[in-house]
């Protein structure tokens, strides 16, 4: 089953959700800001997107700009930062059985369908 990591307060994430709904109804929505982001969830996203944690950071967030920008962290440290601050994760992210995509623009969802 498809899983959409979604933030309902984000317009880009809502666009991705609407686009996915127009294509299929067979998916689960994960409000990761409300439910939290576990290490297992994040590792699955990283594995299936073929990205490093740093590549999925929202660098426009105030937290990033004030506390993280320009600093070098290990992969494990970035993972812990994302787990503790899930709003730093790009969104929406659609996860399928063997692959995942950051769905901006929403048409990237087609890569999994």
C-alpha cells in the first residue's frame, strides 16, 4: 500500500494529496507532525528515495536557518535532528513498496503509479 507523509498545513503537501486522490484511493495518509517520525519511518524514506537525510531537509525553516545552517553533522546526527524536528522533512513524500518520491511538483507521484 502507498503511504503519503503529509502536513495538512502545507499548501504543497495538500496539492500532493489532492493529486494522489485524483489518481487512486488506495493509500494511507501519515500526518507525521502529529504522529511523529520514527527512525524506522525515516530510514524507509531514505532507503527508497536514495537520498541522504541532508537532501530531504527544508532549508527555508527558521529552525534550520538559525541553528543548523552551515554546520556539519554526521548522517546519524541528521537522522536524529529530523526525528526530533519532523517539520524539517520535505513534504509530501509518497512511499511505495520499493521506491519513494518527494512529490514536488505533485506530478512526481506518477513515478510510483
